[in-house]
């Protein structure tokens, strides 16, 4: 043992000095640098994991919202299509109804016009007959002058009218 | 013209003494190098701490890589993150202390030193000699590792179980209770007891193997470099310098891993392990 100590110069002074060196290394390296570094890395890892988790949640939320949007859009399209169909049908019905009404109104107006025209025609014819009769009387009076009595005149007029009517 | 001899001594040479040379505190070149190593580690630690940011700088990134890789590797050895967190500070400190010491010893600054005069002649004593090329340093590390592992074992499994690992009184004490049921215990128990004594001897062997492995490798490396430089100073030592850089890393790694292994073994309950 003594030869080992003397050969290698094992000296407790040096062992203690080196132990102090090593303790300084542990204290400084671990407690001053690596421990805070590990803490920082853990926190960073947690932040990154949290961020990834959040991103995943956001992605899922986005997917859900996209699906909801698509569903809403499809429903809106379907509803719009149904409304369009309904409106078209309604419009068609209304158009048909309006056309019918317009046709009826036009027909009624034409009929009324015709009726009015007929009535006016009849009235004009009657007026014309009356005027013609008077004219015939006047003409006859002038032709026969005093040769005819009022009774004869009237008879002649009636006769003429009948002739005219026939 | 004085003849100055360059010798690679197996021990670290004193540069000066604090107190009288006989019985005083010798300040050897390896101790001086260790102080430089401590200074370098402290400086790096301070820089890392001062410039610690969420977005790491190159140096911080390098330390983060070592820290993260080291923790992962230590997990594989210890088998649990809980044990790793307890042992890793010592192991990583050993790694850095040994590594920086190993590398400082191979710095090509061998020309700086002092000349000592003695009856045998004049000897050149370089200022730089790797701290780990001195048995005092490696012995200190090995003793801290082995004693530390036993303290860790006591904290993990208790004094009695730890004591029984080395002096297995439990095995001897079990003889009267089990001998009728199992007469073979008369043979097995003394063997178990003897094996436990071997475990105790093994603890001393661990100190010797740890300290001499590191010392031998690093000292041999320095001798190799000096020999190559003596053969052809220009160029020839360069490949060996690279080899020693590599050896420095490997030796530091091996020492740190062995410390982790010893701590892990010490924390294991043999009985529970055997029962399971």
C-alpha cells in the first residue's frame, strides 16, 4: 500500500483539493446552469405541447365549423330551391289567374261595347225612321198639298212606316 | 548550457507549495489544470445562464442537446425518470469535469512550464497536465462515486437492506427457521453470506477500476503524444491528438455511465428483485 502511495504520489491534500474543485463544478454547472436550463426546456416543451394541442383543437373546431357551414349552406340552398319552386308555382298560378281575369274583362268590355253599339244602332234606326216618317209626311204634304186631310195624312204615314218596317 | 530533461512522470509534479515542501499543500500541474478546467466550466455555465433564452443561442443549444440526450440515455440505464433526476446532476458533472480535464491535458502548450533543479538533474515541469492523468483526481472521483452510490442505496432501500448486501446476516439468520423444511439452506446460506462479503470487496474493486481505468487511459495518451512528438515533432502527433480528443470523450462518457450504473444498482432491492 505504501509503495502504491509513493509510486503514484497519492496525497490527501490533492484529493481534498480536487474534491473541492469537483464540488464547485457540481454546484455551478448543475445548480447555476443545467437545472435552470432543464426547467426552461420543460416549460418550453409544455408551451409547445400546449400550442400543438391548441392547434389541434382549433383544427377540429374549424372542421366542425366547416361542416356546420356546409350543412347550413346545403340547407339554405335546399330552402331557396323550395322557395323558388313555390314562388314559380305561385307566379304561374297568378299569371294564369290574371290572364283569365284579363280575358274575362276584355270579353266583358267587348260584350258591353257590342251591346252599347247595338243599342245605339237601334236607337239611331228608330230616330232615323221617325225622322224619315216626318220627312215623308212633309214631302207627302207638299205633294198633295191640301188634297189630303189630317186623317188621310196619318193613315198614309202609318202605311209608309209599315212599308218601311217591312 | 544546462541539460534539461523532459520526463513523463506517472505522478503529477509540484509547481509550488503552500507552506513547507514537506507536509505543505503541493500545487501540482494537474491541480493547476483542474483549476483551469473548473474556471472553463464555470465560465461556460455563467455564459449559458446569462444568455438563457426561450429561443436558444448556439451554446445554449449545445448544452440543451447534451442535457436532453444525457437525460434520455440515463433513463435507459436507471429505468425511471425519477431515479435519473436524482443521479443525473452527479453524472453530468463528472462527465464535464473529466472531459474538460482530459482535453486540457492534450492542448499543445507543453512548452510552458518551469525547470526544477535537484540532485538528479534539471527537469522540465509543464504547467499543463490533465487533471485526470493524476491518480489523486481519479481516486477522488471514484471514491465520491462509490460512497455516493452507497448513500443513495441507503436512501432508496434503507440501512438494513444495504448492510445485508455486504454482510448478509439475514441469510445466516434464516437458517434456524428454514433448516427443517429446506436442509439445503445449510449450504446455501453460508455461500450467500460469502457472496455478500465479495460484494463488499467489489466496492473497493470499483474504486480501483474506476480510478485506474481513467488515469491509465489519459496518462497513456499523454505519454503517446509525448513519444510521437519526440519521434517527429512536426505533424506526427496530429492524428494522435485527434485520437486523444476522441479518447477524452469516451473516457468521460464511460466514467459518467459507470457512476449511473453503480447508483442504479445500489438503489435496487435484491430481495424484491429476486422475488419478482
